[in-house]
C-alpha cells in the first residue's frame, strides 16, 4: 500500500497551480511518482491525498486518463503534509501490514527504491530512503557567525519513499495529532514514539521540487535518464 500526499499549495513555486500539477517533461509532477508506484510489484494499492478543490481534476485528468488502476482512493488532504498523510492513513484497510509514503513532488523515485524500503520495513519495521551528507556542515549562530563544524560522517539527508509498519505509523500519527506534535516527515514521528528507523541509501537524482529552479534541474534529469535508457536499449 502506498500513500501519496499531494495537497500542498506550493507557495514557493509562485503562480496559482499547485506544484504537484505543474508540468515536467510534458506531464504533471504527480504523474511521474504514480507511474513508478503503478509499475512496482510490491505496491498493490495507492491512496492519494489532494486538495478538496482538485479531487475531480485528479480523478479524471490524472488517475483515469493515465489508467493508474492501483489508485483505489482519493481523499481530501489536510492543512499540512502531516494532516494529509494522516487522512490517507485512516483510509487504509486494517489487514495491510506495511505502508509506503512518498511525496508527489519527488518525481524521480525508482522501483529499486520502492522495493528497498518496503523490504527493509517488512524486516525491521521502518525504513527511509536517505543520502549521506557530502558537503561540509557548519553550525551557525543567530548572528550568522559559525559556531562549529559538524562531523558529517553520521549525517544523512532524509528523502521519500519511506515505509513503515501500518500499526506503528497509525499510532504515531494519532498520538501526534492528539498532542499537537508537528513533523516534516513521517520517520520523525516513528522515532518520537520510540521505534527504530533504518536507512536505505538513495540517489542524488531523487530531488524534491519546491522552487522554480528545481523544474529546470528536473528537466535535465529526465533528459539524462532518457539518454541512458536509449543507450541501454541499443
């Protein structure tokens, strides 16, 4: 089971179109994520959380048009990402063991990533795609003066997809909602409730599209991938 929160307003992108529906390679951003999840052998169903005002559009122009048959439910998203995930999670059947969460605006996930986090979550309970830090990391004070250089050896950048035991994630979201705890990713809520989360190394191509320049980078990644695919088919 995959949950795709896609209810963000994308304020940093500017314009009136939610960023998950902006075009990348001639298709909406969300299309690219759904295409991979649809093709994955470890994903049987997909639940989307989208803005209430965009539900009909998403059903007709995304799900039906591109025959994403694994999308079984489209639910209204919440005010923030965490709320959208919780809404989608509440719609998951009780017999589902593991759920995968992937941001609609990370269009460059791969089937390998999906299989990796799901396999690890089934064995360990929770797993995320992440990248080890490569740049030198500085801790800076409020006066913009460097306080210290942080050892980057143990630092990783969290990405999605992330996969978890359904009961762990549901309990974590319900507890956080009740206590007013907010988090920028689901792994934090699992950590907060005391469960271990494993890391599966991802790819630098797995970018999150949040600003206009990210679309330019995304087009370059698409071109590069298509070139590699053509060379591989020769």
